[in-house]
C-alpha cells in the first residue's frame, strides 16, 4: 500500500496542505522499519509524521472534514497491520525452512523416489539461498519438493 501526500490532503486544502507538507518534509527522514522503494512511497513513520503535521497546521476556522480524518486513520491502521502481517509471514517462512532442514536430516540413509521416477539413497544434504537440497548416492542433487516417495533403505 502506497500512501502519498495527494491521498492525504484533499484538493480544497491546498494552502494548509502545502504548509504541512513542507513542515513534514523538513522533519521527515527515511523510515528504518520500511525501506523506501522509490521517492514517492512513504513508510509508516513518514505517514504518521505527515498526518500529525497536517493536524498541527490545519486552519482552526476550517478544520479537516471528519470523513477525511477517519479515512486517513483507517489508512494508517491498514498500513500498520500489513506491516505486522509481513513480519509474521517472514517468521513463518523461517520456521518452515527450519522444519524442512530437520526433515532433510531425517532422510539421510533412506531411499527416495523422485518426480522423474528415479530411486536413490540420500547420502547428504546441502543448503543454498534458503533452499534445502538432498544429495543422492547416484550423484544427483535434488530439491526436497521433487521427492514423491520415501522408503527405508533396502
């Protein structure tokens, strides 16, 4: 989700929006929790700074519409929840990789059948770029997902 200054400030508030944007730009630094992918994207911290600057510099005689305020709070809440989901998915992926490694170790010495119907004994395992490979006694290195059947070595 990308939030820009244009999505925060309605067109009718351009004068106070310009003041708030310049104030937020002067105090905004790159967010350490969400790396920016380009110059138009904002992180959670950037959004919060811009939002609080908007509230600080709004015209008291012509305050922000409550609908816009609620929309912006919902956007911020959604952004925060998406960040939390991403963190949880990263943890889950690490846990899954750990389980795959434990399974791979338990396959050493067992006979496996691969997707191309070759049967060989697992002689070792290796890891590369987060992927677990099985080393077979016939010289092949295969990804664990290519195993279709596991047997005790005969």
